C-alpha cells in the first residue's frame, strides 16, 4: 500500500480545513445575535446555515461564494427568529469570508508540507474572497495552484470540480490522479466525492467541527489537525533517513547523506535523485561554457567547482560520472586559468579504474578552440598515465614500490589513446578573432601560459604547460 510520502500533490479544501470556517461564520453573526439579545447553540446555528448553503449552491452553482452568503443571510436570520437585516448588513456578512481566521497550526504545517508536495487549493469560494484570506490569515502563503468554485462554475461535492482539478494538475505539473491526495475536513464536500473519483484522501478532523459531517466516514489517512499530518510525514521521512544512515553498503549511503547535506536542503531527496536513471544511467555532459566566456575567468570556475570535492566522494555520483565529463572539466580548468584544479581532476580520472583512455569517444565539439584543447588533453593524459605506470603506480592502488633507488623500474604495459585526436585540426588565427589580445600571440596562437613549453599543445597552436597533469 502506498505511504503518505509516496504522493506528489495535496489538494486542499480551505474553509474548514485551513481556515476556521465555523468560527469565522459565528463571529460574523454575532452582531445580529447581540442586537436581538439572542443565544443559540453553535450546533443549532450551523445546522441551519448548512441546510441553506447546500440548497443555494445547488440552485445557483455559478454564484460567487461571498454573494451566496449575502443571499442566504436574511433567511438564516429569519430561521433564527432575528430581525430582518438591511441589504448593507447582508452584503457585509458575505464579505466577512475573506477575514475568517486560519487555524493556529495551518501556516507552519503548509510550510513543512510544501517541502515534499505541490500544494493546490480546491475551494468553494470565489477568487476575491480567497485572495483576501490568503493575504490575511494565511500570511500570503505561495500555493502552487489555486482553483476556486468561481473558476470551475460549480461547487463541491459536484464531481465536475474534481475532474477540473485532475486535468489542471496533470497539465501544469504532470501529476497523475494516483499521485494526488485530497486533504480536507468535510466528508460531504470532499471525502465522499474524492472516493467516487478514486482519489485517496486525508481527513483533517478538526475536532468539534459541525459542518460537512457524514454518517459514513471515508478516508485513507486521518489526523486531528494539519500540523499532526505534517509531523507524521516528517517522522516517516526521518525513519527512512535513519535507516539509510545506518545502512552499511558499498554505496556508503550514510556518508553520502552527510556530504549532500552541505549543499542541499533535502539531502535524502538529492540522494534519491542520484538513484534515478533519467534519461540514462550515466550523466550527460552539461552544456559546455564557450571559451570566450570562461577564458581567464577564475571566479566563474571556482563557482562551478564549489561542491565538486563533495560530489567526487559520493559513490553514486562517481558511478554515474563519465570520462567525457571529466575531460570537459579539465578543459574548463585550463582555459579559465585555474590550473590547480587539473591535478585533483587527473587523480580522480586515474583512480576511476573502469575509465579507459582509449574508449573516450570523439566529442565532435562544434567549437574549434575547445575541440583542439580537448584533443590535446587526451593525448597528454596518455603520456601522464604511462609516466605514472612507469613509477609503479597502479590504477587499482596496488602500487609497486622499489626498495632502493638502484632497483629497476617496474615493468608495465603502456596505455594507448583513441585515434580521433589525430584528425582534430590546430587552432587557426581566424578562430581567435574575438579573443582578447592578451591571449593571442603575434603569430596567431592561443596563449594560456606565456612561458608554456608543452609540445602536444604547441602542435595545435596552444601555448601552455601541463605540470598539473603530473602531480601525485
């Protein structure tokens, strides 16, 4: 059976669930009661109101809710034996809906629930009344979508309202009916029609509520308040988090969560995203930065690498990373002038044992400058990796150490690279027309380091050194 945390979207009744509908209504009637020195039980007043409201909604489904309240106000006072109100008094009664108070737990609960769900209003009031409520007692809470009876042209429990809502959330958020939870107090207006529609529901009881009750109570989850629902969801999520934190697996989930917490507000959700192969298991290469945009821009490169060390420490992230992505990170480090980032990236590539230099496919990069740098990096990595092997270093960390300086160097099988760099042309002076003069030599070469001596890069008209590829 699905759990509370498995759903993506909550649809809320507002008045009675988030807002104290009954309390607001009784407060609005109090001037008339005081004027007539009348006293009635809460239940008696609300029962009469409920009967009048349902009848009026059935007869005039297109009427705005504030107008509907004004229309039934005289009949309500008449049934209570009170003086007939003036037209102005009835209008004022209808306009009170926008000022009814929220329940004390509502706003905090909405903030907590919004971290896990999309929150959608499905209310029986009109847009203007809800806007006043939202700006007032709901403290301007930013719902993801607001659907009112005025928008739909009918009142709940009409199934038209629920069909309208399902179509709207599918179009706007891509949420299917099975991912929606109707969250409400009223059995009559919300839970029974939701059950007919096959929508799961959470009953927010609001103990003491009179309106919206039904002889048969239907629901899938039940809480006295919205705050209790938010607390329950938090406990359920933390139970999963605790299990993951204490689970010892090759994926090192506990350590991964610790690292993700440094730069994610929801580390558990971030970890779950790492488990989802979308659209493929391997991460794609991000849209590369144009050379002219990152040339000498160390600040931009620092921002792009801010959390890279943490990500490299997460097994799931490493498993989804690719040699091509690493190669592009080397390109960005080099052209930005942040050469010190080349060392850690080279070490990272070296110890990714399943990454073969020879299997690096041709990126066929459309930018001639970037393409030339990528080709040079691949060729130089072959040299750098063979140098490491000659010293006895091994990619599986089973290094061969010499006892003394006189011992012979350990044997190794040289690595080879792919053949596609052979066909990558050198940078032409025309390719550098838009580059700042400081980065272009008089003979039309790209100057990344003025004293650069590397021959591999020189063959493609790039002046630089590559010492960072040889750090251990």
